[in-house]
C-alpha cells in the first residue's frame, strides 16, 4: 500500500527541515568604512558555495549580507583602485584576482585576508577564523562574532600598515603607498616563507618584519606559525566584517 502522508504533518515536517537549514547557516555582514570604494573579493574552498558571485562593488558606508551553509570555508579581502567595464572585465591596483569583477581565484598579494572555516561535525561544530597578514596588507579589516557561544574573539588589523611600511616592502601607485608586502613576498627566502629548512614551527620563528606587523596588529596573523594569538573560535555565530574599522583594537 502506498504511503500518503497527512498534508498538515507533511507541511510541518518541511517547515522543520527549512528552519533547521536556516539555523545552521552563517550570515556574513560586510561593511565598507573606508573613505573610498572597495571591491570585496570572495573565495570558497573545497567546492563550497560561492558567496557574492566572487566579488562586487561596495561604496563607502555601504554594507551587504551574504549567507553561507554549514561547513563553508573561504576568505574575504578588499580590492582597491579597480576599473571594470559593463561586462565585469578589468583590473585592480591591489587584491586583483582572476575573473575580473567576479573572482574565480584568490587575491594577488599583498592583501589583507579574513579566513573562515564554519562549524561542521568534523570540527566539533566550532567555527575557526582569523585575519591574516601572511600575504601582506592592503587595507584595514576587523572581524566580530555576533550571537555565538564560546571565546568568539575579535580578530583584525586596524593600524595603517601602508603608512608605516618599511621602504623595502612598499607597493607604490600614483605616488602613494597602496600596500605593504610580506617579507616572504619581498625576498622569497625560506626563513621568511617558512619553507625548506624552516618549514616547521620549531624552525620558523618571528622575524623583524613579522614583528612589525604583530606590534601594529596584535590580533592578526603576522607569519605562517603565528597560531597561538591569532586563530579565533566561536560556535553558532554570524560575523561582521568591516573594512577600515575605526576605534577598535
């Protein structure tokens, strides 16, 4: 005999599934507090859903919300000095990516990154997140967890590292410093890149350059093995990502 569910019961069951899916989703609110337009880029890992079509324009003062499913992982960054035509073809001065307006790859260093792995059964339901200067710096960024449980720390880099960037790490455009390279990018040496004979936490220590980044931005990753003071965790949270945040540390 065929099973014919009660319509009311079937409707309630579907509503339960929908609410369960919504509860497990994570909302990223991305805000531009810079005095200039940015073009945030997004990159999803392991075939996960692409957020914001990979990239979009965000005017000063504007914000946008993007929803990620449980288990999502990826990164966000600012692109600056961009020019795109009506078809989305073009280039950016910093943070440029393959694909034009809608990125299909990561941002070209130096670039400030916000990185996330959203909770799943494999990591005990916890979210892991950080703001990283391992690929250098191009714009200030702050990440706040909202509505979650656990440590839920602030992560970010508020300081103007472009203004204090050592001469040998500067990226200049139009007579201004627009980004600050990591020492790895600038010199391509194992001790700065944590590769080769320096590929473990025991053999790759902070350097003069990573310490400049760390002093300016204590809650951001300053080099590859800067985990202890830079990786944040939270459960069941949404996240507010602000470019050029003010008054935070």
